[in-house]
């Protein structure tokens, strides 16, 4: 990987976004925010806009919902990727919810590609597998894929924080 890599994990709505934006703001520019969330409805679009407003002009926002390997940053700097669960869902499921093979590999290769372009890469992920039982097969495959991706990133990254 390129420079410093930091993986931030935790439960949903536990302050990871606020923490990682503040951390990235403390780094020298340029600063990139790579948004992986696909805003499917007005509620999600409003949430994305609140996040964008909170970041202000300190970041160049790049919406990249899949294919991180195809992303080329204009300059080295700090990048904040939010978040691995959204990226995993986008890479893993077709519009008909059938599963795309090799999503894990594409995600890990994409993060590696992004890290190679950065002085500092901060990646946000979620802990979602602790109570994973009773879900349908596709949901369980997603939870298992996310767990494997989180484990692989944690093993490769310089810093992991919860």
C-alpha cells in the first residue's frame, strides 16, 4: 500500500463519520472524500447532502459506488473512503439482487489501488456480523463477504481503530 492507511470500524451511527472527517481535515490538502453510498430515495439523498454540507469546501467529493480500481486521483493527498458496507453492497449485488462473483477481490484490489495514490487513506467500515443469524442466504453471503473484507483490510492497514 502507499502511505499511512487507517481503518475505522464500529457500529452504525456511532460517530465514525464525524471522527474520520475531523481526522482527514487535520491532514494537508488535497483531501478527497470518496462516497460509495447509492442514494436510492429522498431520505438517503438528504443524508448524503447533510454529510456533504458538514464536510464543506475542505474536501473534493468523488462519488464512486463501484470499481475503485478505475479511480484515478488527480494528486496525492489524503482520501477518506466511506464506506465499505455500501461499496460491498454495490459491488456484490446486481439490480435484480443476484450476486456478482469476485466482489471481495474487486473491492480489496480497489482499496489497494486507492491507497497507492494517497499519502493517507482513511477507510470507514461497520461491524454488522455480531448478531448475524436468521437472515436469508443473500444477506448472509453479504455479511460474510463484509466480514472477510474487513478482516483483510485490518490485516493490511497500518492502523485499525474502533
